């Protein structure tokens, strides 16, 4: 399956793809356009996009009212006390991705206690991990019951979260570790996918599904990629 990750999952709707919207926090966080203008830059040196947007969004209440149940909601928990409130609001059959690894917030996102979101009625309860996550942390999340991993989020840098081709070596380590050690999981590979050859690379790592995002900055590249599939 092909996923369209945030932020483009919020705007791009294409056949035979699954959109991931968000990430949504419990309360709305204003200032999206300002942060885009101030921080979104392309690094020619690293051949990737850098941003410090910091989860600017309309909040989970807006998402639940306005986004189709067929789509996936990405959520980000900024305080452990928010878990109960998220669980009260989000139906057990609503597909979610738990973003525990955005590097651009003023607080570290909560990863403790999130196994409570795992429910048999959810087709998707995905954990979106950092490209620099340690193996022992992956092991811990598996023990908690997670079986769907998205490798990976943006790379933390002093200038902000960086996406693009440079993520592939990090994701190779993550995916190979997960697929070597756990046979009952699904892995979404995403980061730097610009061509069909990139998808083949992720297939060789062991990814079961594939996520696209920054390729949509260039309509020609995204059209060429989707046509090749």
C-alpha cells in the first residue's frame, strides 16, 4: 500500500493511496502559515527540506469532524495527561498514527502509556518513529503490542527537522532490524522516495508499505513517480 504522509496527506487525494492527516494535537496550535514562511527551506547541501513548523494544526476535535473515517489521523501527545482525553474523543474503530518523533516541538512528545490506543477494531494503529531511534526502544514498543511501524519521521538537526534522501540509510537500519527480529509486523518505509527505484530500495530493506510526502513539492516528479507505479 502507498501512503501520503503529512503535510501532503492533508491536501493530496489520489486513487490507490491512503492519506495520513495531521499531526493533530489535543488543542489547536495556531501559526501554520507564519511558521511555513519563516522556517521551511530547501537545503541544496543535504538535498532535503528543513522545517520548524512544530505541529501547527486545527486540533483533534476539528479533525474528527472534518476528516473521513477511511483516512488515518496522525496524533501527537504533548502531555501524559492528554492520553485519557484523546481516548475519550477518538472512537475505537478510527485509524490512527501516533507521532512520537517530531523534532520541532517545544516539548518532547509522549511515548509512555500509548499502548492504550491499541484496539482490535483499529485496522491501523501505526507508530511513527524517529530515524535515530534505538533498537532497545523499538523492542520496548513491540513488547507493548505495536505491530505497525512507520520508518521514519524527519531527522533532528539544529535548523529543524530534515526530510529527503539522506533519511534512507537511517531507515535501512531501522527496517532491517525490525523485519529481522519480528515476523508479525508491518513496516511503512518513507523518507526520500522520489522514484520507483527508491521504492525498490525500501522493498529490499523489507518494507511492506511505502510513504510519500516531499516528492509532492515537485508536481512533475510526483506525476512521474505515480505513473511508474
